[in-house]
């Protein structure tokens, strides 16, 4: 079963996604956020996520998601927005409007479509204010397109709003 869990900031999406998988069985937890040791707030946020994971789960930081999705067994990916941020960073897409992230996104979506069992967490950023900067609008647009492509290949899609799950698919 392939599941996509969407939600806004502090909507409960990560906790909801974690609860979909057994706490007493081996689960691979793909943590996509890049670490910035000089950013204490970001490191503390990551530490809170790490602390709540069951001891039977294995955390893979900065994973090769395509490879991880091909492996057998349950995989939780948290989250697609931070993965996409890294892809945009690597492509220098923040400053170059012509830079494309189409290939890595298509490769990831194809890997999800073939995955045995995964839970993907992603931010829903398309419901709010239009970002003031070109980079902000690019991120919002690229993440919206990624979320739509992932929803198309997932068996179940849930949106968390104010901590409440709404089943979309």
C-alpha cells in the first residue's frame, strides 16, 4: 500500500503518518531534511522528530529515495517538501528560472508507483498566501505539482487539517 499524507505546518501530518506503521516492527524512516549544524532551531526540530521514533525503526538521513523505495519492507518518508528543497538546491533552481527539476521528480514518482509499502509525508502549501518572491512561488508550484503526481500513484491520500484527517482517496 502506498499512502500520501498531506498537511500544513503543525497539522499533525508526521504523527499521523507514523501511526500508520507498526511501532514494534522494523520500519525504515527516510528523513529528507538536510542538517544545518549552525541552525540550532532546525537541529532542535529534527531532534524532536528523532526522539519520538520507536527503537525498532531505522533512520536514514539524506536518503537516496529511489533506492530506498525499491527495497522491500515498509518505508516512511518525511518529508517530500524538504526532499524537493534539496533537489531545487542541487539544480540551482532558486536563482535560475530555466533550471529544471523534472527528471528527479519523474524518477521519484516512478519509484513510488513501483514501491511495495510506503507512507509519504508532504506539506500542502497551495492553500495560503501567494509568496512574495519568485523562489517562494517556484517552490509552491513545484511542490503542488509533485504532490499531485504522487497522489496519482498512491493508493490512499489523506489531508490533515487542524489535526483532523480528511481522506481524499
